[in-house]
């Protein structure tokens, strides 16, 4: 039996690369209002402002400068420089000490897919960002993308951790390999964000059924919670959040030995509830002009997001 959510995810991921649809959505009169809820803004100042607001509310943040799949060397350099500027501004605002606000980086945005020396270039750019983060007193997390880049991303992670051991990893529970990757990375000092994943993947490498994905998420989460590392539970699913709390209690984890991660603009009341209960809550905050692909992936991850976007785009205020 075909899982409707898998069909929806595949269709939406196709839309994320459709330039004609992108042009229509970006020009829709209400798009700016919709984007404002889920994206901090377009400028470094917007990212710093939202980080400060979250800090006042007792929440941590990880900031993502939007962009990916670049095949332009100048654009890759621009992305690196944007992160360097961001980290400097966050440090000047006294938001980075102790990793209160960190950054999330996609290697494809740093030139990973460039011909010939893309992987080397993206490593060099990521290293520069890690150096700037260390000076600012904070950390970097390497976002994970589609399955074809998983090995390359984990290899880059291993290189960076030689000099920057607190560099965070991201693993995607819908991939069949992820439980094994969790075991490999559940060592002392290892920061691992576990998310469900939102790229369209073949059945040979990924689960498609929602129930199977949820089951694998719990398996992977159990490995991380029982390990010596620092789990970062990235999910808005109330059941997953509840199980995470139970596993933390079962494994005698202190509140500062793991964290919940949620997306900016999604379930803000739940974010605050978790924070007010004494949990560490980190909000994933995107900013920049390249917001279209990001929002489509959020729709692919969560059908309720799709309904919200469609309502917004079909109405005028």
C-alpha cells in the first residue's frame, strides 16, 4: 500500500527544484508574510535580532544562512563570508558564549559539489567557519543533505573534529543506515542532531512509511541517549518528545546533557513549554534570500505545514 505522506514528500521535493513554481510563489502577494513566520529575515541583523529575542526567552539558537547546491565558486565564498560576518556580529552582541547561539552549515552551500576540488574547498570553508566560531566561543553543526552526500559529509566531520571536537553532526532517521551511524557517533563529546529527514530518497536507502520512520527514529534516539555523546532531538512530534524525555530519565541524563531542537515559527508554545520546564531548547533559525527550498522541505516534513502555506498563498489580507 502506498503511503500518502511519502507521495506528498516526493512531490514537494520535486517542487523545491522547479524554478517556474518558485517564481510564482516568490511573487505571490502574501509570500513575504508567510516567510516572516518561518524565516528570521534576509540580513545578518535580522538573524542577530531573532537570536537575542530567543535568548531573552531562555532558548538557545542555531542559525542557518540559507542556500545549497551551489556550483558557483564565488557564491560558495560569499556563503563562507556571510557566516564569518554573522559569527562576528553574534559575538559582539554577547550571544555566543557557551554555545548559546551557534551556526548550522550545509557543505553544498560551501562548494562541496563543485567539480574537481569541491570537497576540498568546502572543507576549507567549513574550517574557516569553525575557527571563527571557536574565537566567538561557540560551535558549528554540519547539516546533512541527501543520501549521496552522507559519506562525504561524515568524512568532513571527522576532519573538522580533529581540531574542533565539538563540531556537531546531523543524522536522518529515515535512512536505513542511520542506526549504525548513531552507534559510531555516540561517544563522549560528540554532538549529534537527530532529525527525520526531508529529501526524496529511493526505497533502497530510506524508509518511506511514516510508521517505519518513527520507529527508526526511536531506535536511533535510544542509541544516542544510552551513549556517551550529546543528543540533540530535532522533532516536533509530541510522541517523540515524550519518549525522549522518558529515555533521558531512564539513562539518568541531566538537563544539560541533551537538548530539544525545533524550527523557528513552528509550535512556538511547545518550544516555550519545554524551556520553562527546565529543558535545553534550541531553535533552528534560517535567514537569507534563498528561502524557497527551505520552506518546501518543511512542508515535505510535516503535512500540517503544507496546509498552512496553502491557506496563506490562496488568501489576501
